[in-house]
């Protein structure tokens, strides 16, 4: 499992983030509007070093990385959606 990704938040939409990790890999991370708004509220300086907690959903036809603002938000979503981490 990918526990979290730390890096520069390059873009934010209503349901996704793009984060450039310190190792140079860009990650497309799906998220809720609530999570996106929390990252939007950060200053441009704070966005240069964000930490996004993640859950990787691996299905036969897709691998989707879901992002959360903090561990509590991730735990609530994992429990409510019966995702095993």
C-alpha cells in the first residue's frame, strides 16, 4: 500500500490533485470536493510540501489512487466503504 505521498501540489480540481513527489514522479490522485478544498485553502508556499494520505484501489480494469487530507479522514472513508488496507 502507498501510505502517503509528499511533494509539490501542482494542480487541484474539484475531484483530484496532481502531486509531484520529491523523487520526480507525478501522481494523479482522486479525492472528494471536501479534500480538494482543504488543499486549495493552503498558501502557495504550503502547497510546495503537502502530504496526501492515500488508498490504492486495484481492480481488474483500473488502479485508482484516492487521496485524503489526514489519517482520520482516510480511516473514516475506508471503514464506511469497507476498503481493506
